[in-house]
C-alpha cells in the first residue's frame, strides 16, 4: 500500500461522507496534467486530486458533474458510493474507485466506516511525495503541516481537554507513503506518538 496525497484527499472525503458532490475535471492541454476538484455544495469541504493547475493558461474544463450519494438496500454498512451522469465514486471493503467514462482511478481505503470515534484510525506522517499530513478518519479532518514540528503540534491538539490523554485505538504512522507504525492500542500520551514519529521519519 502506498499513501499518496491523492489517497489522503479521497479518504478525507469518504470519511466526511457528504450527501452530494460537485465535480470539476480540468486538463492542461499542452502537457496532459489534470486536476479533479470535488466540492460539498453545502460548504463543508473540498478535495483535490491530481495536479495543481492554477496559473496554467491552457487548462480546459473537461467535465462538470453533480453526484449524489447512491443508497442501495443491499449495500453493507461500510460501503458508500456517489453517482452522477458521467462519474461515479465507490468506496468498498479495501479500495476507493473513481470512474469517469472509461477512465479509472483507484486508491487504498484508509478510512473504513466507523460508527464511533474510537473505531476510526488516525493516519499521520509523510506521503509518497514527502508531504507531512494528518488524517482523522472519524471526522475526515486533514491538515498538511509544513514541518515535523507542525505535525507534532497536531498531535498535541488531539489530546482530550479533560484528561490530557489521546484516545486513539487505531493509529498509523506513515514514512514516505509506507506504514512504519501500525498500532491497535491507545498511546500513553502525545510524547509516545511524537517519539514514534521522529524515529519513523528520521530513520
């Protein structure tokens, strides 16, 4: 499994589970770069896959679509899908698939469905591209700090305001897109997570 920025973005969307999405796919005509922007029309989030095309003069809109959550009676509790006229997003047991006509994108499912915050994993570390990230799979909250110190601050912000502990039952530390720490028990506190981060990211 490789954790890329795009994987973090699409898993944040799946964890947030908006009922509707607006999709805009743009391509840069000279070099083939593309970006797909998915927006919650209620203003509760926006997610971007692909390249950042702001500033490119030759970019063209290839697709605009409105997607709605697909409600199937035979779907398992962990499945969710959105369907539009030309596009579909499907999150199943272990993969997230995006279909745009004959075009397919596929990402690992980092955020399986959870009914309770303690069942949802937290992912943090660096993506394949070397970017620091923090992803809370219960809320879909994600942030990209600009340094290890910034990532450490996010860990401290995760403390319980009443007791000072970190209530993560599942947490993963990722180094350059690969899982370095896979824990299924709560850390003793933020210092345990920070030390594990330092070891994994500076190894």
